[in-house]
C-alpha cells in the first residue's frame, strides 16, 4: 500500500516552457494525470480498507491521504465512527480531509466543540470545516466557546480569516477585548481583525489598544484599517522601532508569521529566490530567516552566493510590515 499509493497518477508532461534557474527549489508538480496503472492502484487501496488485518487497513488509510478517492469518503467516515483507537482515528480524519471533507461534517462539530475531544483530531477537523460548505458557523462556535483551548481558538480564527467569512469580525471583536482570555487568544483576535479590514473592527481594536499585553499587535492591526480615531496608535507605531517583522497573505490578509530581528529598527527587507526573508536593521546587521520555521538564521554570504536576492513585487511589499514604521505598509 505504501509503495502503491504514490503511483496513483502522474504529473502533467513538461510543456517545454522555461522553468527558472533553480527548478529544484520549486514544489514537485501535482500528480493529476491518470495512466494505465491508476485503476489498479485505486482498487488496491479500496480493497485494503476491507482487509481483515488492521495494519493493512491502516496502510490503505494512509495511502488514501496520498491518493485521494472521493468514492470512499463515506466509508472512511463510517470507519472513523466505529474506531476507538486514537492514532487510527487521526489517520482516518486526515484521509477524509483529502478524499471527501463533507463526509465528516456530521462529527466535525463535535470534535471542535467538545472540550474533551482528542487534540490530535483538531487540525484535520479545522481543515475539513474550512473546506466544507456551510461550516463557518461551526468554526465561529468553536472559537467562541468559553472553555475552548487556545490552540483551537487560534486555528479556528485563522480558518475563518482564510474563508473570508464575515462572522470572524464579531467573534474576534469579543475575544480581543476579553481580559479573561489568554494573551495568545487576544493576539489572534487582533490579527483576525486586521485581516478583515472591516470598519467594524476599529472600536474593539481601540479598546484593546489599552491592553499592554497585546498593544504591539493591535497597532499594526489598526494600521491595516486606516481611521482617524486610531491616530494615537499610528503615532506610537511611528515612534516604536522594535525590530519586529510581520508577514501576511497578500490575498486573504491572514497572518503568516512574526519574525524578531532584534531590538534595532528594520530599515529594509528582501526575499531570496527560495523564499527566505532577509532584514537590514539600522545597526547595519543583516539577518536571514527561513520562512518555514520562522526563526532559523542562514549564513548571509553563502546565501548571497547561492541565491541572489530580488526586488519585492507589489504584493510581497504589501505582505511585509516592518516595525521601523509600525503603521507603514
């Protein structure tokens, strides 16, 4: 099963176009073209789900994560409900996410709203809710639950932001001003409001501006929604140079990462060809961050030789907010 699954389809043939100077750094092409062996692989995985040996069934479940098959989505959902073993349930939920997310809608709400649910199931449940039509209210309910764990609340807010669902403004507005919530949750609320760019987010953000624990997060959130009422926050942002670099998705406005380059203000930002972020501080220190791990440093000289930097595109410039200006975009 493990060896068969990756053979389910093949990548599209190369179209002969130029693919850049370093194609090895790009993700592998999707396998989406059926070939003469596709039917055999699909059938083997389907048969594997019915095998009497649990290890074979588990291998088939993992294989379906690599080779999604919508026709077995309901069968996987039934297996999930009948299985009690936590590790197997987690793998089943991942397979359902890949094959047919809507098949899990009936029990995803319980996973997201039950405080005693297995935390290992939450990431896949969030993904299913995000991909399934009409599940935004479930995510909003999960994020608003009084006893919800911070990790779940943050993930639910991020999913609602990516979905661009309007409910995120109401949910985040309550969370960002609730002093009883953890700093992590209040910070996530500020980031969700920033991404919403909604005028209705100004009032809760101005109230949260008085919260010293998340003040540094509220200022750039207010900068994302220009309003004269936030002038004091903008002025403070202009005077605050703490070396923080924030990255957002240019299309959805969802926060991606927060990079700390030290105490000195960040004067310039550049991206290498492989996506690493380089910052230049006003103390003449250059730091390079691996975006995927958000924090590991690379040797600048070696990086410059291997991956010459390039100018930011307009979208990339909008993604990066340096604390050198606080309110600048």
